[in-house]
C-alpha cells in the first residue's frame, strides 16, 4: 500500500496491490476504497479493468467494467452495482467482436433482473445458423410484462401487450418469408403467446396482391375464417414507431432516453393519453431546479469548517470538481463515514448535473436515512 494515510489507515489518494497482479489506484476513505481504477486477471487469463465507484453492502456504485480476451472479443458493462456485484439500477452491457459490436442489454435493473423499461438481444437458431433476436419494452423480474416488441431482424416482428415474456392481450405481428415472397400481417388477441379468438390477417404473395380476412383461433390453431368483425386500429403502433425513432436520434443521456421511451410506451400503447409524458416532463423540470439550487449553494459555500448541527455529527469541508472545470468547496455533515461517502456522491451528482439522481438518492436513503443525505 502506497499513498496518503490518516490514523494508520489509507485516506486520500493511494495505490494498493494484491496477489495475482491485482492492483487498485484511486481514492480511499479511512481504509475503504471509494472510487478509482481496479485491474486484475481472471482464471481464463482475461484482463479485467473496472473504473468508477467501489460498491459495498449498503452503497450502490456506478462502474465501467471491461474484459479483454486474447481472441479479440471484449465486453463492457456500465452499470449500478450493489455490494454483491449485481445490477441494481441502470445497466448496459456491450459485446464487441472483431467485426461486430452488439448491445447485449440496456435498461433498469433490481437485484440483477430487468425491471422497468429496457431492451435485450440474444442469438437464437434460424435456418442453418443463428441470428440476433431483440426484445424492447417494459420488464418485470427479467421478462417483458406490459407494452413491448420483439423481432428476429430477418422475418418476424411482434408488438403489443406481454406477460411473462409472451404476448398476452392485443398484439400485432408481421412475417416476411426471407426465402420467398409471402407476406403476412395480423392484429390479434393473444393468450400465453398463442392467438386466441378473432384475428384480422393480411396475406400476400406473387399470385395475390393482398387481402384482409378474419380468422378465428383457439390455442394458436385456426378453427374458422371470414368472420365480419370490427378491425383493430393501428394508430397506436404507428405513433409509437415514429416516437421511438425520434427518441433514438435525440441528443440526450441514455438514462433520460429510457425514461422518455417508457412514458411513450405507456401513453401510446397503454392508453395514457399523454399523461405519462407530461408527468415525466414535470419530473425533469423539478430535477433541473434541484440541480440548479444545489449548484448555486455549492458556489456560495466557503471553505471554513462549521460546527456540528447536533449530537454525534461531524462537518467536513469537501472539494467538488465537475468535468466542466467548475470547482467548489462545500460542507458535508454526517454521523458515519458511509453516510459521508453517499453525501459526497449526492453533492457531485447535483452540482455537476450528472443525471444520476436515482442511484445517489437511494444510497442517501440507505446510509443516511434521508433521500438527500440530510443529517440533523
């Protein structure tokens, strides 16, 4: 161990080494690694590098983790990790091959399972090989539950309401024969991934310019056709498709795009009528106001230590440096060092507008008993 010490423990900037060519360079707080760069090699001989916060039992840390294989394959995970090294918050996993880069998954997680709006890609058999299948929508406990969509990027697309990873409710699907000229589009009611009840189906091929027919299904099997029923409206699907394209092209942080996408799903496919997007707009405005208030407070804070506000409290002057180059010194009042670490991250996020509000508020609540790390 080399670096700054206080009371016989690493405190400040330091460097630590361990067996197996493992090393850490970064910030310590009374012997505890807080953030920095960690490097080691796993049992496969792959080089592993982690940059960012060091999570602990009660502290969620946001970290970039990368693994480099001698074959040229690499994977990168930028995520909120809990003390068990599981995703708990925002996460994105990228696989990089010599000739292709794939976003394996992205979205919100709870205890290592997708919960909230997200997307994932998995290779599945198709023909004589495998193709990347993509799922996007609202997840619960690792599966699509709510508005969502799926495609194998070759022949099939399906979108609608999902339950436990299968279409359940009103759904729309499209099939294009990759080896022929047959095309099919349907609007159906689904139960557990199977067509159930009445469906309006469009068929076309080189001998037929296309026709709409009504077909009746039971457990995915067609039992009758040509019923005259009211057609489903496709307006919701068109609205979502256009909105999704706009969101993906926007110049905004990924986490913000995910929130907007979720609100769009709920409004266009879930019948929200614009209320979810309006609520999200209000939330963003409140976050911006809090960030501006925190930044203003930081700018006016002096560097003189203040007395503790209550019994058992300690106040420490902390230097906050933002990527923009702005630097401020602010007082942080705390009872435990764990609360101090959470409060410092909270101050950095709001002072520097890092769009990391949910994670730091969660850490504050856990370690300080208040979502803004306030101690009295």
